[in-house]
């Protein structure tokens, strides 16, 4: 990409797009965004975009070298732990600055009926005791791992169709961000009595939790993987820009 600093943004989130937008407006740094390529028609950030995996830690390290990348901002989704682990390893191997940009976690407020569970198995064990008609808003890959649970109806919502659906499920194609009004209509319209979601954080994904609170519905939340230890970490794109400025 020529001389001077080049930032690699590991993307796939609204925060990654916002960061690219801020760098475009700022005009002082060069960047490119990498997307995994899970979504066929992704919402693209401004600037150069590269789509597809790197081929593990070694593949990423080779890419960083070839492109002359001088810093990596990992703005992948809080549940994209493999990419994060690999990005930390590759940047450590090359001695490059790494920043984790991870949105703040949600906090329960009065009226919320949240049940936080460690994984999908625990969620499925709990669900029949809290609801019968479940909105599963967990993303395509996790939805494909939902087991058949006698007596449960699943309304699975994702951007693209999961490779498989559990028995007694309907699939709804939709892409966030969602509004509170739309989420309330969805829950009422499908007579949903429980919500299964990832504890992702972020505003766009929050509306379903607010709608569940309004309707008094239980929410089973898959716990967020911990923020990786011993790495620089910020929660907003503005803080990521400030971190990049300090590197210059
Ligand atoms: P993952 O399990 O952490 O990563 C699996 C593999 O996908 C990685 O080893 C890497 O392949 C490739 N990859 C992941 N993110 C990439 C990126 N930004 N650019 C280039 N390659 C990437 O990730 P995931 O959970 O499948 O998520 C895939 C993407 O979807 C992420 O970018 C994430 O931000 C976004 N996303 C995930 C979720 C979720 O719930 N997991 C929700 C919303 C958005 P190689 O090993 O070949 O390099």
C-alpha cells in the first residue's frame, strides 16, 4: 500500500464500519477492512475491503507483512473469539500494535428477566422451563446448532438462512439494527414468550431486550466470552481513533 502507517481493521460489526468512517473523515491515516465473508451481501465500510479468512495465524502474519500493516484494530464481534485469538498471536509474533475494540456489555435494568447461561446446551436445558415459543436471535451459525426440543417452537431470525433448522421452527430473514416498535410487533405477532440471544452488547441488537422487558418476557442470554487479557482494549470507535493517533 505504499509508505506510511496502514491500519488493518478486522470488521464485521457496526463499530468497525464506524471506525472506518471516522478514519475516512479524518483523512490522516490509511486503513483497510477485512471481513470474514459470512454474509453474501455485507454492509460495506468506506475504504478498501478484503473479504475472506487469512488462513490462520501464519496466513494473517504473512498478510500483515505483505500489506505493510503497522497496527491492527480488532473490531470483530464479541463472540468471534477465534479471529481475536489469532490476531493477538499474529501481531505479537510481528511486534505490531494490537487494539481490541469491543462494545460495552449490556446491563440488566429493573423489569428485565434475564437468565445468563454459559452456552447453547445450558440455554436449551433452561428454555422449556421459561417459555414455549422462542425467538432465537443468535446468528446463523449458532442457530444451525440448535437441537430439536420437544414442545418448543423456534422463530429463528438471521441475515441468511442457517444450514439447518431444528424441528418445529420457522425462519425469518432480517438484518438489524432493529427498532423497539418493530421488535415489539414481532414478539406480539408471533406470540413469542421467551427470547434467546447472545449477550453481544450494542444498540442495534438491544431493541429485542427492551421489547422483552416491556412485554415482561424472559430472555435467555448466552454469556459473552471474556475480553482477552493483557491487550489494549477500548469500547468505542472514537477511542480507537485516539489510540491510533497516539501511535503516529
Ligand atoms: P471466528 O469464529 O472468530 O472466526 C472464524 C474464522 O473466520 C477465522 O479464523 C478467520 O479465518 C475468519 N475471520 C473471522 N473474522 C474475520 C475478519 N474480520 N476478516 C477476515 N477473516 C475473518 O468468527 P465468526 O464468529 O465466524 O464471525 C465471522 C465474522 O462475523 C467476524 O468478522 C465477526 O465480526 C462477524 N460477526 C460474528 C458474530 C458472531 O456472533 N460470532 C455476530 C455478528 C458478526 P482464518 O483463520 O482463515 O483467518
